[in-house]
């Protein structure tokens, strides 16, 4: 049986990595090395409560929000209702 604390730690780590990638992707290059512009970015479903990555296809992601589940098959570039 898995230790609940280690499972929670994995979920938190994956969530932090995913959100960091989203924040990085939201910046636009200004043409100057190392400088990015930032703009407000809101996820379609509101706050993300859970994230799952398909182990067989790592570019397939699932997120759970208060509005329901969403799926991406391109590594999070586009999302659709599940």
C-alpha cells in the first residue's frame, strides 16, 4: 500500500512543475535576451485542483477544476472539455 504523504508530495510537485511551465509559456519575448513580457492568463476551467499525466503518452494531460475535467493531447498547448 502506498504512503498517502508520498502520493500527496508527488501531486504537489507535479502541480508546481505544471504551473511553472504555464507561467513560463505566458511570457512573450521582447527581442532582448532574457527579458520577457507578462500578461494575465486565466485557465478556462478556473482553479486547477488536480493534474494527471498519462504515463503511456506524457503529452496527454488531464486537469480537474471546479467546472469539470479538461484534457490536452499536446502537452498543455490546447485544452478541451473531457
